[in-house]
């Protein structure tokens, strides 16, 4: 939503070089107790500074308890319309005969694009999810979504409307620079396809006025490496951070979940946890002058006097 340009630009008479800010945000908090435990460890012993809470998650209450032991961990809401059961069972356009959301983003998108999902029901369900988190005394700093479904045209704008309604300062814009891995892999090609679809969907929403168009969000990283963010991939992402940039890195640390459906994602949760808690990674971040921060550190009230906040149109 905003772009931060701290300190002076290179060549400024003050001699100050702009520093880079990095929010490391762990998805899926509340979906499994073992994932919750991994996120907590990645925060206490590693570089994770924020997490996104699944209000309809099977381990929601456990996640709330965990969050209370780590007050420095930012918490957002991981808005959900897939793979779980809703809070409001009366919203018939959002669920199947089993009373659950569609299994994945592809199934939801098909229903959405054919007009079988009603916006007022999405609004009611997502409002209930946000209010459940707020009702547990959690200060919500950001919104994103499970499988990035808020990038669908219409849902992008709705997400920003909800952020404004509840005073939530940040919304994820899941647009990552497109790149290919070498040698190519099936996982890499699938993630590249997904990244391309997300970019097109999000920008379509912006162009039609159904998505955010007033301010630039944090630069997004991590989709291409989703579920497989090992040390090599993490170092490569760190190498690409630009001085003065403000980034959100999505990650999925955890211990091996016991739930069969979550195991079916084939995510390497423990490998990500090892990378995110690797002391050499933290040392490299510090050596490069990158400042780890939470979303709350980027709000206007928490910026130091010598930092300038600049709002630009989203350019992708």
C-alpha cells in the first residue's frame, strides 16, 4: 500500500545510503499445531517477523495461545475460501454439499468466473474471519489469503475495502517478478504458471478499478519457492534485494504436519524451518544492511523522523 524510502538516496550530501527493509511472513498459522510450533520457533530463533492466521483453521485456538507467548510476532489474517470449513454455514454459494469450501483455488476460480459465488457472502464470511481474530484480542496488521484467492478480480477490491473498514494497514499484493529455474523442474514450471496467473489476475483488477490502484504495496517474494524455501533459494532471494526497497517474503516453516491433507501439499516445512533459523542467514542479512522488521514497524507512527513515506501508483 505504501512504498518506504528511508534515509537519503545514493549520492545525497548527507552520505547516508538507503537501507532495505524485509518482513518475513509465515503463512498458515492456525492450520496445524505442528505448523504453529514451527512458526513460533522460526520467530524466536530465526528471521520470521510476522505470520498470517487462518481463522477457520483446525488449530486456531492453539495458534492464539502461541501468539500470546510471542508479543513481538506480528499477526495478520489469512483470509480463507478454500480447503477448510467456513465460519458461516449459511453461505451456500461458498460451499459444496459437504459444507466445506472448494478444495483449491482452481475450483474456486471456476465457480467465481461462472458467477456461482456471491460477493455479499464472501464479504460476510471474510468479515466474520477478521472479527474472530480481533475478538481474541489480536492486533491485526495485515491481510492476505489462503492460496492467494484474494487476487481474483473483485475479491482484490473487497479485501482492500475490508482493510479500510477494520483499520488494517497492509494487504499483500501477490505479484512476484517472473523468472525460471535452471535446470527446469515440474515444481518450478507449476509455480511459474501460478505466478503468471496471479500477476494477470491482480493487474486486471487494478485496471478495471476492482482492485487497489492508489498505493504500491510491499514488494512480494516467495511464491516461486513456496513450500521449498531452502537455504540456497533463500540466499538467492536475499541477493536480489535492492537498497531502499521494502519487501515481504512469504514462507512456510513448520514441523511435519500430522494431517494427511496438509501432507498432501508436499511442502518441505522442516527444510524451510532450518533455512529460516540458520545463523549464517541472519549474519548475511545483517552484513548486507538489511533490516528485519514487522508490518507494525512500517506504519507511519513508527517511522523515524528522517524517513520519508512515498505513495506511488502500482506499476506491477
